[in-house]
C-alpha cells in the first residue's frame, strides 16, 4: 500500500490571510486545583505568549474562546453526562474560573467568543468574525493554540477544515491531559486536517513573510 503523505509542507502561513485562535485558556482549565485543571496547558503558557506576541507583531487578529456553562439550566447536557463533575462546577457564566488567565489576558482590540460546545464554530459568531475581521473573506488560515489539545482545539481545527480554512496547529502551544493524547492529536491533524508547527517554525514563517523572503 502506498504511504499516505501528511499535509505538512503544502503551504506556508501568510500573516495577511491569518487569524489566531486562543482556545479556552480559562482559569478553570489552567490554575492549580481548579475544576478542569490541565497541567500541560499551564506549562505551555510561555509558548502561547510567544505565539500571541508574534501574531500581534504581524498584525494578525487574535480571537479568544471561552467555554461557558450555565447554572440556570444544563446548556451542554451530553458534556456533563460524560463528565458529571460539570453539573456542580466549572466554567460557570460570569465566574472567575470562566475568564481567560491573566498571563494571556485579551487586549482591547481582541475578540472573545463564548461557546457551549467543543467546536468553537458551533452556534457562535466565529465564522462571521473570521469572514470580516480583515476585510470580506480575507482570512483563509487559522492558527490554533490553547487547550484541551484533544478536545476543543482538535474539534475547532476540524470545524475550520470543514469550512475550507487552512489550519496551523501549534503543537508546543497546545495542552492535553497526557503526552499520549497530545501525540495522537498531532498525528491526526498533520495527516488529515492541517499542519502541525512548533512555535519556532510558526515564528520563522511569519517573519519570512513580513520581511518579504517567502513567496
């Protein structure tokens, strides 16, 4: 059987056509002892800061997501069925835990998208924002960092692919619950849904474009 060739290397990231998605880096996912703690996401904050800084320098729009659950009714019943702890705590609307961590705090010109499902495109404003934020239909690539690698980052990458966006998935700036889950997701993304880049590789591509060295 002929070996499958991953998508990596088919295209380069063009900052003029890109937007950065910072997925669910909320206190409840990041801080020690909080309900949905993901230690890898916390450890990778410095890499996420690098990506955000490089994207800002390249005037790439920065879009954050916040995964939000409600106390008034169960807005994500299957999610809580698989994880009953969410019936009592986690990502509650208006809570400290639902906010993006201070180390990655959105700036005044950034967009924050609230979502109730893993895929940031599902019933949110994200598709409209991407279609207009740099001018009509100018964005064709999304750069993804955040957590959980294997859940919301993966689901959003697939959602972007299904809408014909190129996906740049920054492997060392996403955080999973385990190294195995991180590796498995990166393999799937690179084989079928986009490119998996390191922060260093992404930075090099952005700087090449800015300095006019790449076609």
